[in-house]
C-alpha cells in the first residue's frame, strides 16, 4: 500500500524500525499528488526539491522526524510565498518563520507545500480564493468547506499526511467535517499565532488537520505552549497529549446542547450525531441535556466582531511595505485606494466595509459594543454548561458538503453554515471534528466534541475512543 | 435598532477602498440583508454585562533588546526602496 495512506503514528514506527526512509514517504505522496492534485487543487505551492533534500538529512530521533506536513497559505515560513489566496500578497516571500512553523521544523518535520484557502480565511467553502477553488475529494462537484479547505482536501484526498489550518469561526473543523478528516481547534491561547496572518485576533487559532485523533494529539503536543512573541499564549508548561489510550469513555458526562439540534436540520446529519451520542451512552458515558441559550445570537455577534477586527488587521495591506503595489498612483492616498481595490476580492471587501461600519461613529455602541457584551453572555453559557458535563457533543456542520457555486451570491446563507462552530471561538474553548458517518450519497458527516478551556486531553480521549470503535476514519474517497 | 441604510461609498472610503458601481449596488443589498440579521442583538438585555475585553496579559516580557529582522530582511518585500528606506509616492505638494 502507498505510504500516502498511512497515519503519522504508523509511519513514525516504521521509520524508527528502519523499515522505510523519509524519501519513500515523499515519493509516494508525490505520486498521489501527481494523480489527484489536478482535480482537487488543494495546494497553492509544492516543495518538491527542498522536501526531498530535507528527507535525506531528517533526524528521526525528533518527534516528527521525517514526516512531511502541509501548511495553510496564511502561515509565514521563511523564504516561501504566503499568499493568503489573495492577489494583494502576490510576490511576497516570508522573511521569517511563524512560531508554529519553527516548532514543526524543530520537531523534525518536512514542509511539503502550502494549501489553498478562502482569501484571508474569509469563507466557508474555499471558493473565495484568488488562486482558484478547491474540490471535495468525496465529490469533486462539491465544496471542501473552508476556509482551510485546501488543508482538509489534501489530508482527506491522501495527498498530505497532515496539514496545519487556522480556525476563526470553524475554518479547521467545518472543512474537516465536510472532507471526512480530523480537525482540532485548540483553546484560544494554547498555540502561538505569531506569524499567522491575522484575520480576527481575538478568535484566530492554529490547529492540525489529520487522518486520526492520535495524529492530531501528536501535532498538538508539538505546537502547544507559551510564546513570548504572542502574549495571548497561556503560561502553562508544555504538555504531551493522549499518551494513554485506554479507549474508555466510562463515567464521562457528555452534554447535548438543545440549541444544536434544530428542527429542519439535515436528517442524515442529525441521525449520525444521535447515533454517536448513543454510542457514548452504551459505553458508559452519561448523556446530559444542557442549554447554551445565547446560541441563536452567535452568527450576528461573530460577524460583527470578526469583521471589526479584520477591518483593522487588514489595514496593513496598503501597497507600501510588501505585496502588490498599484502603479501610477497620484499620491499616497490614491496608492492605498488603488492597491486595496485591485488587490482584495469581493468577500474581503464586503467584510472590511461591514467591519468599518460597525466600528464607525454613531453605530459602534449598537453593534460592536453590544456584540462584545453578548459575547460575554455566550461565554457564560459555556462556563455554566461545563459545570454539568465534561464534553459537549454536537454536529460540526448542519449539513454535508454543498455543491460548488450554490452560495457564492448569498453571503448570509454562507455565513449560516458556521452556526455550530463559531460559538466555540467566541467563548475561546477548544473543539474537535471527527468523522461519525456518511450520507447515502457517500458524503462525510462530522461530529464535534467541545471541551472546557484547556480541556484538550478530555476532547482527544473522547474522540479517540469513538474513532477507534468505528471504521469511518479508514474509508477512502473514490480515486 | 432597525437596520440602517449604509452609505457604502462613504464607509468604503474610510476603509481606503474605491468600489465600482456594480460592487456598490451588490454590497448595498447584501450588507443591508446582513445588518437586518444582526438586529436580533438589540433584543438581548445586556445592561449590566461587561464587554469582553482582551485576555489579561499572562506575562510581560523583560524589557531587554533581542535580535529582530535585519534591515535587508525587513526591506526584502518592499515594492520600491532606496538607501535602506521604502519609497512611496509624494505625500506633500
């Protein structure tokens, strides 16, 4: 079997026993990439030569020694492009490594390539990429989810073993759900954001997309920790996750928030999630009905706060210091206008305008400040729920992958696709999505497990036990 | 709070964007629909609720100089430069 179909944990064992060499993994991955990338378009950039060179001198004694990993195209890696799938960053080459990237390098991993995304991570379908759309490996007429759609399609399509993504409102978990892989959004403050191109700084978090929960834990163990360059990172000492895998959920209290089971939701999704809850109960967990009463406000709160923060963060793209610069500008103001108007795509402009509006004089109290207050209420909902349970169990997405082009003209409908993921970002908690079933038309369905803040060990244990008791993670998309 | 009419061109100008007539028409319709959805927030009682503020700084680093980007690296992406400075169009008449 091609090594491209293996998990990181298995490959690490085979590398350490000298059964295989890192170059063998890359060879098999590039064979797969040559066969599938033309259809999927998961990558924006591939490191063919430098990856093979790195494989020859890989240090297998390191935790990810010899393991190739892909990066979402919004993470700076020294000397590489970092386009954020935007025309405005054409020609930019990163002058430094993001902390997450330097941790991967220090752990011995090999950079395989950069993955496609919605422009500046704004979107839920990867259709907002200036570099072309990405297709779902399970059905190439459908979206892979977004914004880390390239990372999810690469992992699910067996053209990457694992990839990093970023999650501001569900951008790791929703594509993981729609592509049938594992996506982990760590607790806010768990992983350094230094070198991640900022979208909404109070919500952004970097995390892994992998085939299995064990691989997710391996990557989180490398990425987690305080970084003096990101003062929002927590000071707790480094942890190794999922070192004990007993597969038991005995005694676990699993909360089912009633607001996440909506009348009229996709019936196959609901049935798969209810079956997953039943599995937890049959295996010794207690199911608890809980309420997160402010859930219906989350979309509005999110799209006010995220766009407000984005309008400030994206002010830096002005054609002065890096990236695209418009030609023939009359003066500096004209330079800003032309560069930004030519460089940003429609969704980015729409969000910058919305964010500027909700912060503007006369409207900031009614929109921005009110949203910050309701965000506090959303956080209280989670804190209260976690006095009654250890994990929350919900769908990741209200429906499986939708057809390409279906929502590009209806941004509000696109925003509603994030209804089950954004509250977690607003509250700051960690959450995982893992496969829990397939529709009749063979599209993956994702289960979301949300933990208390810094409760990743509980999330990973619960997810690992569920995963290993089922064969969903072993199913392959059609080739 | 009823959904306000946004003067899209004014707001775009604050954000240093110039919209085409097509964009202006399209964004106006889409943003008024989105703001209509956001009206739900005005019905939530938040009188005594404090706004969420950024997390308390867990630790302030020591104020000790450490190595940072070299001038060459910092200027490596500048669209136009001379004498270790970034060139921009004239800002004063």
